[in-house]
């Protein structure tokens, strides 16, 4: 583990110890910056190893400045998917329109990045793995905050004390539940559920996505390259989240099959593949909205604090920016309470602006009514080219500050 060199004869300065729960995006990014500012960092991750693969995610606007400062931008450029076409189909499987993906997502060609989640996680991990401690196949069991630190017991059986603990453990954060209470108090359901899995690429898709829609239902095939597999997504509108299905994969499969019964195009084959899929991921589409992101010596970052939902395309970008802002705010203040307050004060407006973009995503991709779908298709048919790039204030609304660590 790297350590800042001490001047000869100067007394040793005790390093602030920080435990981060979660090793996906926000966790390793935060570990990188905290280590840069002299903290002794431990990251605990419930998975047995770093997770590879995964669905494509976007890195845009201010988040590009973060990965540039981290030195991982060249690696991410090499991993850029470069989706070339997005084709919309009607209920009968006929083509509505085939467009440049940036025309729908608001992206900027040649600037924004789209990479597989595993590629981003791998780049962040490689940037910090030699400088911080990683504990895989373990997780936080209990937290006990007191005047001098946080006593943590791990599900693997160990126990340690840290100065600070940060939850970077996603939408269904265990850290948030332990400190702030049940997820229901902060989860804002957005009216959709989805099932994601991989299927064989028998469709001839290469670096493109195809989306079938009927009112309140969508089936998506997404080819990140020219490989043997494509990502499948079945998304559907539902007034209330199906709470009884979240812990039962068979109930999830039954629900999706019921919702998509009678659908055309390739949907029957996707439902058959869903029955056999070993990588099924099912969830409700929602956001996390919290009145505060810290409590005493525990703070939250990324989806654990402010998941925006995939409808905004900004989840990973908010995680990267939030990690930079949290680490810098802590470094610039002697007291962690002041650091946490500065993090929230200087980051919340950016987060809220991006969370509020959610309506733009569902209107274009997942119209819930026949009228909305008809209007969407008419708009797509009339679009000959993507709109000119005029900047995306929500993505780039925050200019990264340069933090000066206290001595």
C-alpha cells in the first residue's frame, strides 16, 4: 500500500481509515480519490470477484472529466462500444424508424462513452487495486457508530473499527438500510419493471439495438459487438411494483410471460429463452431520493444515495462525479461532518437536475399508452437526422472543483 513520504524528523500523521461497501463503480472511484488524498482505504464487496461483462452504460459530461483526471480515459476509449444504429419496430414487427442512437439519447458522437459495465469497473479497479485493500466475498453485517469511529462486523466473521464508512452498494444498499432505515422510505417507483438476460445472437445484429414496442411493453435486443450473444431486455409498465416477485425467480418469469403473452415479433422466442436464462436480472425501475446523504460517520454515494434509474442514462456518471466530490470535500475539511456537508451542498443540485430527466427517457423509449406510442412513432418517422449538439446542461452542469487538502 502506497504511503505519502514523511519529512525527516516530522511526527507521523495518522491516516484517516475509511471502509467502502461496494466494488462496482462508485466504490473503486471513491477509493482512488481517497487514497490520493492520503486515506487508508478498505473496500468490501459481497461478490467473490470483480464482476465482468454486464449491460452497456454511459459516461458523459462532467463524468468524462473525472475519468480523465483518473487517467483511465484511454482504456475506456478502447472499450467504447460505438453503437451505430437504433431501430424501432411497431407492434407487428414492421420498421418505424432507424436512427442514430444519439438522436434519442442526447449523446455527443466522438465525446461520450458507452462501455460495458464490467469494462468501467475493471478500469477503475486496475487504477486502485495496488493502493487499497479489497475484501471480496464479504459484506457488512452490523455498524455501531460512536465518538471515535465506527465498529463494523463482517458477515465473514471479522470485526474492525474505521474512522468513516461509505455505502457505495447500489440501489438496494445494505449500508443505507442499516443507518437510514428501510428502502421503502427512499425509493420512488417510476411505473416500470424489467427483466434482462443474454440470448444467442441469431438475429444478425452488429453494434446496434432493435426495440419492439406495444403500449406499455417493450422488447429490446442490444448487440455490443459482433459476438455470439446479445443482451435482451423486456420492459413493461405496471401501476404498482410486484413486491411478491422480487425474491422469486420463477415468479418473475411467470409475471413476464403473462405480461407479454400474445406479443409478436421475436418476443415468443425471448420468453422461451427467459425460462432457461441463468443470468436473469429482474427489478423495478426506480430512483432513490434522500433528504440527506450522511449520518454522523457514515455517508452514501452513487446509486445508494441517489440512483437516477436507467431511464436517465446517468447512473454511472453520477456515481463517478459523486465519488470525486465526496473524496475532495473530505480532504478539504478537517472535520468529517463539514466534509459530508460540503459534499452534499455542492453536489445535490447536479444530482437533482439529472434525476429530473427521467421523463425524457420513458417518453421516447417506453410509451405506456397507445396515444403516447403513436406520437413517439410519428416523431421518429419525421426525424431525418439527429438534432445538432447544443450541449447537455444536465450532464455537464457541474464544473469539477480543484480541492486543496488541509495539512
